[in-house]
């Protein structure tokens, strides 16, 4: 064999090896370890670090284990009958239910607790499953290329810093059927720790195949893959501003607003800033089980009298519901940011002096149902619209938008149960 022909054969072999492997090893240089598990820094805006392997795998291309949403161990059969949080022939929900018309326990939980997070249970402190927002961050801030690694098909996610992770198309499990070798084309489906905003029997995740990649929703009973995340080294745990003062035992925050108005750190009826607290129909001072035809408040003026003020009635003198003007002042003078606190989506209002308050997206009650929980926020003011007193003024925001979606609006649903965030004025 002459020298030139030998070199041609070597080049052909190298090209074939590259084609077969699909992905070069240099892309998977780990950035560090936590509890013995490797992670990669993808240069994401949040600084979040992603594991190099699936839970149950020893290398990036291995499929790893399959888990139903909220379960922390594998099993032979994945369906409604074997699912941990379904009970009885009607599959009543026993946990993670924020919509009242679903049968079962109504607990308003929308994000997996640590004890139900397979990553936290198996890999230890600081490791956890990604939230819906964090999967969206991965998808939106990385290129994602369908490729092959060591003969395994999947997607390569490459961050702005050039680092990458490979997610194998491990397919899914349902009943006793193992779809790993049957579903064509191959699919990758990965759980997040977040429930679907529109239905408690489903949860959010990431889906991809050879042609598509994006956010995904499916029933909780399926056995899917899980890829872990952990915080960056310089991570500072999300906290709330400390109260700048107290009145009647309730804390308030001085945001540095022009009027000097102080805002409560929690909703009326809540024990911490991320709790939803009580819900009130406009002009009523007690929460109730149903909000609708039983509404009896007689509207006589465009501003609530103190005896009909939910904040005054529940928190005492000095506390009251904010006026429309005070809500406008809050929005006009604060930086408003969409954030997640203790698994709850909401808005952080940061005042001119750097202090802040958090308003959770607590949804609202209509009839006996809590709707839009962890998706939208509705907060009553003490004011009716002066041109149409059938309309009540409130702060409104939703989780799918940023600043522009947070504003004071007017609604005619005075009988609905909205949240109340009190103000303190001496």
C-alpha cells in the first residue's frame, strides 16, 4: 500500500468515527462536583448549573432511571393505579392539587417539596429537579442540536460560554411497557418540579425529538427521565426584606415611596410573604367557602368605610386596604420583577430605597373554586371606579409576562375572592 493511499484510509476512518460519535468529548468538560456528582456551567443568566448525567446514569449518553412525577423510586408499572398521589377508582388526588373541582385533597401545592423531589432525595442537599422556568431558561439561552453521542441519539444544549450538556432521547415508560426501543422517532422527555398551571393531573417538562424541542406538559403517572440542577457557587438564597417596623404585631416595609405609605410584608391572613393568605369579596371582611351569589355587600360609596375594610377588620387600627392612588404610586415608583419565592410565582416590588415586598400570584376564588393559582395575581384596593361604581380597582399581574402585565385595572367581579395586601398609615 502506498503512503498516499494509507493517509486517505486514515482520514476516512477518522471521519467515520466522528460521524458515529456525533459529539466530541471536549464539549463535556465538567465545571465541578457537588456531593460526588458532576455539573456543567452553561453561562445561563441565573447561573444555574446542570448535571452532566441523568438520575440513575453514569455517563451523559446513558438513559438512567424513569420516575413518575413526585415519586422518588423506580417501579415496574407506571399508570394511574400505581401512582403514589392517586387514590381509588376515580383517581382522587392526594397531593399537589390547586384546583378545587378535582377530587381529592385541596392543598394548593404547585411545586414539588424536597421530600418528593427525586434529585434531592437521592443526590442530597442543593441538588434538585429544575422548575418550569429553569427548563425554559435552558431552552431559550442555549442552542439545541439533534445529534448522536456514542451511538445514542439526543440533543446537545450549548450555552453562551461554549459549554454543553447532552440529553439522551430516552423515551418514556407507561404501564409495564418499555418504550425505549419501540418509540420512533426517538424522543426525550424530562420532568420539571412544576405542575401544569391549567391542570393538576399534569406536570411540565422538556420534550424533544429530531425535529422539535420545547416546553412540554403530560400526565403525572408517566415514567420520564430527570436531569438535576444545583445553584452556582456564589448562590445567595432568596430572602425577603426584613420588616422596618411593626403595628399590632404585623410587619411592614418602608419602600421609600413619596407618600411615606408603608406596605405589609404579607397578605392579610398569611404568615409569610409567599403564602396566599385569605381571599375576600370586595367590602367583606371574612373569608368564606364560596364566592358568588352569596355576595351581600351594599355598595353606597366609591371608597370602603373602615367597618367594611378587610385589612382593618383583621389587622386592627392603622391598617387598611390601599386606595387606587396608593396602588398607582406603588407601581409607578417601584422596580417590578417576576420572581419565584419558595416555589411560588409572583412580583417583587423594589422601592427607591432598595427595600422590597413580594406579592404572590395567589389567583382568585369564584364560587367554591380557586382559579389561576400560581399564575395570576388579583389584589383589591378600597376604591371603586368613580365613573362606574360597579367596577372595583385592583392590582393585576400574570406569570407569562413581565413589567407590562402588572397594572391597576378595574373589574366588575366584586363578588370574587381576591387577595388583600394592607398598608399602614399612622
